């Protein structure tokens, strides 16, 4: 297995103090300075999609900054000192409650109890990892990006029902997010709930359209 293959979409990684020496691609002075300020606080970067032709041990990472600025970082995989999964919904409740107090309480009381392994990515995750109000990732117009790794199809159906019921009762925030599939790929929960003939599947190094029946079969096989 290639060293870079152990990292999945939505993973976060912490780099060695010598990350600057392990960059595989050069950065502009502005981007390198912004990255250095972020890394000086020992904050993580998010794993990004690999590209065709990438060396086996090359790892692509991303830094999002307020204002939708994105910095793409390519490093040697041995620059990583720790990997972690996205934060749980229950870990970001205080951040969300600052913008949607009633909705966040309900979200945690329903989804947080029924599926406590629900995780967060997107703006709430960046706010969580920045741990600094000077980095303003979340606004009242932000979506909440949820991530679930269901053990079987029944768990997934119940989770989707909870999300749809929440949105019928709450005008904001909008619930976006993805379902982690057996095997390491991801699909949009909204797209899956709409039951199209084909669905966009996102992986660590590719995006493809697959029949919705293929996704159903993955969960059927896990339950067998």
C-alpha cells in the first residue's frame, strides 16, 4: 500500500515542524506566509483529492481561509505526524449555538442522540480547528456539513429521515453533507435521498457517476 493511500477524504493531518522542507510544490509568498501563520499554531490541514500522476508518497492537502480563499499544499506523506477524523457534531455544538441556538439544540438532541457518530466538515470544522474568533468561517448563512458512516442501510435511512424532518421544522441552518460508503468513497446525502438513476461518487483520487443500485448493494453486502 502506498503511504498516501491511508488518508481518506475529510481526514485532517498535523505536520512536522519542518513541513516547509517537505513541500513538493512551491507556493507563492503570500500563500506560504498564510500557511506558516496557520501552522505556527499547530493546526491541521485537510486531505485533498490526489491527481493523476501523483507520486506514491505525495499527499495533497488544503487550507481554507475566511473569504473562501483556498491554498493547495503538496507535501511528502512522511511530513505527517498525526492523522485524525473530522470532529463529531457534539464537539462543535458551542460554535453552532452562537448562530443558531434553538436549531443547534434540536440538532444535537435528535441527530446527536440517534447517531452520535455523526461528524462535521466544512466551515464548522475549520472554525473548530482554528480555535480563534479572528478566523471567521461561520456566518448565519453557512450550511452545516454533516458526515455519517452508517453500519447498514437501515441506519442510513433513519439518519436521512431525521435530517429531512429537521429541515421541515427549522428554516436555518441548511443541512448539507455526505455519506461515507463501505470502501472509502462518499456521496451527497441529498442526492442519495433524491434517488437519481446515477449518483456522483467522490473518492480519494477520482470522481465518477455510478448507478444508485451499486450504492444500495454496498450496504446490502455489509448487512449480510
